[in-house]
C-alpha cells in the first residue's frame, strides 16, 4: 500500500485545513441545516459499514487490506464499495457547511482525490488478487463511491 496514514487521520487533517481557511461568508441556518443532514448521513453510513464488517468478521484496518477475510457485499455495500470513505467525506462536507466556507469544497474534493488514489485504488488491487472474479463482478455492479 502506498498510503501509510489512516484515512480518518487524513480526514482530520483536511478538517483542520478547512477550519483555518479564510471565511468570507456569514454562516446562516441553511448552511447549518445542510451541515446537520451531511453529518447525520455520514455517521449512519459509517456505522452501517462498520456493522457489515463486524457481521462478516473481517478487518476494518484500512492500512492492511491483506488481512481481509471476507468480501463484504451486503447492507450498505450494495450501494457503494467504499461507504467508510463516503461517510468521512460527508463529515467533511458537514464541517464545511457548518463553517459556511465555500472554499472548503476544494479541500473535500482534494480528500476524495487523495483517498481514491492512495487508498482505494491500492485496496482494489489487493482485493482483486484475493477474491478474483467475485470481486470483479462486484465492481461491475456497485460503484466505487455513489457514482
């Protein structure tokens, strides 16, 4: 794996960058409502993903996908192959909305690009080697993110 930082740490670093960005807008109730919606969605998605991994008795450690003992395709994994990263992205969006900072969307986009390149793509290579055609079929049916 090329990435040695845990994805939650990467998200935390992005959240700190968002916090220290200059803010040129006033936060209003609309931003706060979007923040609550994104936060709630992110937490639910992450909890559903953790639950699915727990039911399959497989590792949640993103730094060593070689320890994966089962390919999880149930629950939230029917809609996205990477719900934990989607959940982190939603939490970052919530933070950006809460602070009312439109520039923060660039940081969120950067998080998506970084996680895709340095976490998801290496994970996919390992899972393809480990689970072969079953994983390839899964990739054909379920999107990487939601798109």
